[in-house]
């Protein structure tokens, strides 16, 4: 089962941090909580292999400047 270390690591963390700690009462609840965990894992959480940066950080939109100002 150890053919892809990155996927195995992801699956292990998902299992340890969410699936083994929750009892889902509906499929919808499971989908929502898993998606919340996945977004935090990919967009917020630092990863040591990436220099402690998240793999897909949230984009920050720059504030728009009014016309004529530079």
C-alpha cells in the first residue's frame, strides 16, 4: 500500500485528524467536514517539504487604486 508517499501521508493525516475523531450522522455532514479539513490542509497549513508554506496558499487580491492615482 506504500506506492505514493504523499498520498499515504495525506490519507493518514485525514484519518488521524478527522475520520477517527468524528461520528458523522449524515453523508452531507461528512462531505462538509472533510472539505473544510481539506481546504485547511491545502490552503492554510504549512508543510515542511515546502519550506513550511501551504501547497496552495489563498490568493490575496490587491486593493484597486482609483483611476488617476499611481
